[in-house]
C-alpha cells in the first residue's frame, strides 16, 4: 500500500525546492522532442551502441529464474544491448516513432522473442492485464526522472502489480550526488543546495538523492537491495512479494 502521507510530504518539500506543480509539469510529453530523439537514437550503430551495455543489468537479468524482462520507456530499444539472449523482451513506450524503431532494433538484435507495446508508464497493467504478476525484471533507464513525482508514484504502483512475486525492479535514473550536483552547478542553474543525507524532495520535480530514492521507493512497498553507483542503478525488490 502506498504511503500517501509521505508522498504529500515529498511534494510539499519539492515545491519548496522550486519544483513545478503537477499541473505545470510537462512530464516529458513533447512529441516533437521525442520524435527527434528517436531519429538520433536510431542512427546509433555498433560500436556506438556499446555505451549502452551495462554489465550490472546484464548480470541481474542473466539468471535462470528470469524469463521475462520489461523495458518501460524503452525508446528505440537500446536496453537490448544489455540483456542476455534467451529472455522474453517487452518494450513499452507511448511515442509512436520510438516504438517503430524499437520494434526494428529489438528484432534485429534479439530475434523474435520480443513484444513492443504502447502505453503510458502509469497504466500498463490496465491496458495489458495478462501481464499482471508475470514480469521478472522491470527496467527503467532515465525515464522516471523526466516525470513529476506524482506520475512516478503512480508508475511505481503499476510496476508493483506487474512484477512476479520474486520479480525485481532495476532503476537507472538521474540521481543527485555531491560529485555532480555541486555548489557551482547550483549557482549556475539557480538550483537549491541540499543535504544529500536527509533531503527527501525532488529537484525539478523528478530528481532525488540516493536516500531520497530509497525513501520514495519504500513508500511504495519496495526495498532497495543495492545501489550501484557506477550505473546509478537501484536494484529493488517488493517488500511483500
């Protein structure tokens, strides 16, 4: 069950940090912008695509118990380069251009064990109820950071329903840390300075600290097993799976 009181607290703090309200947040739904990004991504071919290989994603998916991997906000399917062969790949996006390229890329690289679906990140289980409780690994790669925390909250609720009892969440999202979110950056872009140990708010509406992400996930009945700094990867499991 979602801790709604905590989500309200996070939103209040985020507004204090200068984040936009839910009503004013665009949630990254600029079609022209994402069409252009799809064209850019599609032009990437080996060896450029090696930058999208993540050994941690590969290892966490390369287990016999993992049969199905869902890539939420799949874009043109670049995550496919980090997946071991022999899994069922399900890519989900809401941009038609991204989906067209994802279908071509994943079939070229991965073969026929792929499925490309159109859906917003908050409502996958409603549109595809047959997927409820079937996903062994659900991955987001720089997706949630482009959304308002309220949208992210709804998405996490849906992810929980989609995951199998032993299923796990792999979040590779923009995370605020002292090495990149420096005082100079704050001054240049007029962002607020924060305490990295205690801050719960989302800067710009979607970016959390490591501890902020952990607390936000906990409010949705998720537990962080491990945070892998080199990939900004949160390895997460259901608390009551």
